[in-house]
C-alpha cells in the first residue's frame, strides 16, 4: 500500500495517465466573497468533447479547490456559469487584496514616492496579463485552469512548470502569513507573562506563534465546503478591517501625517519591486473566474475595474502609511500604529486572524489533489487521515521556517520576485505568444516580448537583491 501512496505523491504535479485520464482537466476553484465557489466543479473529458458525445468519465464535485476524476461511468454534467459582472469584480478584488496591503507603505517609504509609478505600472501590466489569460482561455475553451493553459501552450512541461510555481507560491505565501502571525501576536500580547515550564526552552514569541498555528491546525482536516468558504470570506473581511483601521488613524489624526516621503532610492527598487508584484498575485485563479462568468467577453473589463480599484487602494494606503510614520514605518503597517489605541488593537487582531483563515484554503489545491491521486483500494477515511497528516506536517514545516527566518519584508519580497512575477507577468505573456503566434500582430508581439523581458529582469534582480538582504539579516541575527 505504501508503494502505491508514494506513486500517488509523484502524480501531484502531472496527474495524467496514458488512458482517458490523460485528457481530463483539473478544475481549480477559487475564493468567493460570498462563501460560494467561483467556478463550477464539473470536470470534463476533452476526448469526449472532441468526439461530440456524452462524457463517460466519473465527475467528482465535492471539493473546493481541485477535482480529479475516477474511472466509473456517470451521467453527463453541464457547467453552470452564473457569475454576474459585479460579482466577478468583487471576487477578483477579494483575490487580490492580501498581505500586500500591509507592506505597501513600507515599500513606498523605502523606494521613494517615485516608486508609486512602479506600483501603478505593475497594476496596469498585471491587468493586461489577466486579459491575456482570458484570451488564452477563449482560444482553448477546453482549458479550465492555469495549468491547463500551460499544457495547451507547452505540453506536459508547461503544466509541470506552472504547477511547480503555483505550489511554490502557495508555500512561500503561507510562510509569510505565519511570520505576520508571529510579529502581530507579539504586539498583541506585549507585557503578558506566560509561565509554562514544559515550554521553557521556547521564547515567548515562539510559544505564541506555535499556539496560534495549533489553533488553526484543525482547519486543514476540514472537507466541508461551507466551512472552508466561511474561512475564505473571513479573510477578506479582515483585510477590509485592516484598511479601515489605518484610514481611521489618518482621518481622526490619531497620528499626524507630517512626515515627508523621499523622492527616490534607486538601489532599493529591485527589492521593493517584489513587494509590489506580490500585491497583485492572483492570476492562478483568474481562469476559474473567467469560466464562472455568465458573459466571459466582459472578463477584460472585470480585470480593468478590479485592478484599478485595488491599485487605488494600495496607493492610498501606501501614501497614508508613509506620511503617518515616515522612516519608522514597519514592514507591516499594523506594527507602526500606536499600540494603546483601540483602533490599533482591532487592526492587530484582524492581522492575527487573517493567517488562520488562509491555511485551509491555500493548502486545498495540494491536499485535495493528493487525496484523489491515492489508490482506490484505500478507504475514504484513510485518505482523509493521510491528507490531514500531510497538511499538518507541512504546516509545522512552514512554522519552523517562519520562526527560523522571521523577516517578513525579505521573505515577501523574495516570494514576489522569485515566483509571483513569473505567474503574473512572464507565463501569461509566454502562453499568449505561443498560442497566438500565427494571428498576433507585430506591435502586440513586440509589446508582449518587452513585458516578458521586463518580468524576467525584474524577477532576476529582485530575487538577487531580496536574497542578499535576507542572508544579511540572518547573518546579523546569528552574530548577535
């Protein structure tokens, strides 16, 4: 049995086999503001579609993020795309708002007010690349996910590469969320004495973080859609609370916005570019949003409205934070707010609760696909135990990394430069060029080649810069 389980792990990145399973698409559903799935969970068999007959492959519709089918015959199902324009805009905005809102004030202060043009420019570019993903999906109606587009463009290598970057981004983002949990818990419980002799070897901050992760750990065993979706909606609500708290701090002059923002720190641009690009990381679920729309032809307008709204939010928050706290602004804006004020306490608790709402949702693509790739001979209960055990183990690994590398801004910047820039800029441009090579006009081709090269340069220099800063911080901590 364990040999079969090991084989199942190897199928995670490329689950197709030589039979009809090789034609099946993996459907990845995404966050919904209203606690619903953004995209329908029916999984179609391309071979059956091409032959213009009812699909005879088994369709599993019980999972939130990923569905991988078995081989029993079931009746044919049809997709139900019913998201309106407004609902799609709200969902896309909900996907994009996250850790970026905590770090943009720090990024603007360190890069200078001129770097705001980079923030806005990346928002425009990412809106355009989301449009490219929509064009790729229109050209290949059978593609249902980001990895499907990769496979259609570059074959199995494209699928494996896309899946690898997706899982890497999820893993590194969860490390960043855990670091944020660690930093804000320390502030929330500042001055509180914890006396637990059995944990004497752990520092107070480590103990608090461990307790927070253990509270969230049971969520990884959840399989009920409504429960996980509720957590998803809770995370979006926490983001709104954080932004409102910072805005209230400025509006009611809890702190006076009397700091000047430097014009430009050119040498810091590569590092902060990773923070900016991570703020727009949401492309892996855009195909699902596209497929869920009543009228997919409006997807481009959805992208424009959503990215314009999020860019305006990030820019306003960045300028507010930089003006309020100046050079003393923290890499997480909530840590710079006056600790004695009730608004700060609300913001801190919202930041603490955010990671706890993210673990189950972010882990779901890997966990559910793992469960479905396990041999049929294993009982459903055993599959659930394996899935929960693997999730718990990975979360503990994430906790260990977060406590070992507690440098939020550097880890987030590295995530943006190493992974997010590829998913948000490089891959969409490459996919579109490959799929539309015969029809693409020369000006559009040149534009996409320029954006692809820009993304690669931004990723390389940003990765080098953020890696150096991270290594320097680790060495400094080691010496002290």
